[in-house]
C-alpha cells in the first residue's frame, strides 16, 4: 500500500486529497495498461483519462489557472501505477500548455478536445542541434501575406506520429537568438507536415522526428505575439518541470514499495532480508530520498499555485533532485531484488528503464544545475 501521509502536509487542500483518493481508485481498476501496441495503448489511455474527467486538470480555460499541485498528484500517482499512463496524461498538459496560457478562443477549441480525451497533443521544441539550447532553434517561419511558411525539423517529439495537434516553435526573426522565436498551433493533417522517423527508446513511448516542408499556416495559428515564443516555452516549462519530478517521485515510491515487500518476504542466511543492517541502511536511504523529493516538488507546486509569477529556482531544484534521487532509489531496488531485478517484465526492471529519460527531458540535470546556480548568484 502506497504511503499517502504526505497528503496531510500543509501544501494541500481538501480537493487535492479527494483527487488523490479518486485517482487511486481509478488506477486500481484500470492500470497497468497493455503495452503490446504502444500507440494504441496511448490512445486508449488518453480516451480513458478523458472519460474519467482527469484530463480536465491538464489544461485551463480562459480565466482559469492550472493547479500545479493537482498536476503533480496526478503524475505521481499515475507513474506509480504505470509509466505509460503518466506519459499519456503529461503530454496532454505539456502539449497544450501554450494554449492554456496564451491561446485565443479559436485555438482553445483544440484545448477542449485534448481535455476531453478526444484529441492528442504534442510539444515540438527540440531540434537535432538545439535541445537544451532553445535559443538556437533553426526551424524557420517566413511571413507570406496572411500566412507563415515553415521549413525545418524537430526531433525527440513525444506523441510524434500519433498526435492530432502540435505546438511548434520556429524562428520568425524579430530579433537574434531567443528574441526571434514564435509559437504555432499545427494540426497534424497540415500539408507539408511529415513524420520523418519514428524513434525507439529503452522505455517504449511514441516519439518521432518531424519535418516541415514549405508548410503553410494561417497567421492566426500563431500563439501569443510574434517573437514571444521563447517566453511562452519557458512559461510552460516553468509549470510542468516540477511535474517531471512528481513522475520520478511516483517511480521512486513504487521502487520503495517493491523493496519493502522484497525485504520482508525474501530470506537470506535463514532470516528475512529486512533483518540485515545493510539492507535496513539502504531502505533508510531510499525512504529519506523519497520524502525529500516530495517536499521539494510540492513546495514548487504550492509556490506557483499561490500566485508566484515564476518558480524557476524551485521547479529546477525539484526536477533535479527528484529525478536524480529516483534513479538512485530504483537502482538500489534492482540491487535488492538480485537477479529478479534485471529480469525483463518485472516491476523494478521496467522502472529502471522508465526513470532514465526523466533526467534528460524538459531540461537535463546538468542544465538544471546551471539554472539553479544562476538563480542563486542573481539573488
């Protein structure tokens, strides 16, 4: 049974505790999903999460605010049960984050669909030569009357190949570097849009490389103002970065649960593993890391929900510490499981594959250290 005592912390309101209970019950009845066909599994999970009403929390209508604590509870709980379910939920939020924050009423029609689970969204920022260095984006959007013409390439795009709509960042040239980027809402059936390659990774998720070949978009598909793309992207990541830590926390909690069960049930030298002091030491380290990560995550989420304009420092700390700690906790869980820990299909083996990408996407760990240091020095 998962430890939910953290829900009594002062970061939370009654609505968060009710959400956690309702979601836990839903997960118990619906997860894990069948991952045999990853694309189909993601489509099914989006539809199911939408039908259950959980995707309403992935976006915000005009005048509403995203509740970051709810986003973190959702990601932590889903990840603890099924990494692909967390992925399916998270991408609906990240994919349409720009529309939640800056979209026009017409663009919000897509948001209604993604919140209902009737459409799948994607966030197309990364390029072959610009991952962490967003200001180095080279995909170009040229103005042509009442249209923009896009040429370029994106890669490592989550939901690439199955998304119905993409938020694409491109260079419109209002200024150098970060000052010359804009964001566009791109339906997947737009002529000139191409899925160039599907990408396979160690924890199967739908990923793709995208190409834009003289792709024409009406000018009103631009999200926000010309040249505001970098600010839009950073505003979205500022909200969702802490939720990456929450997903890592969910993986770590599950690894700790499996390790506690293993330590109580497995015997070594005539006694349960749990009686060995070395094992107790490892369990203590794991439990400490889980609680410390949770404190950082929900501090960041609470700070944003209380009205902070930006939580760059708090979110970066939460993401860095939670993902790095989860990697350590899961690695220790594999060790405590011995040969079973590396057997394909076991829970801790799947957690070992799931956690690794979280230390890279939405700001790699080393980049988070730079962000935190700059925030500290700037203060």
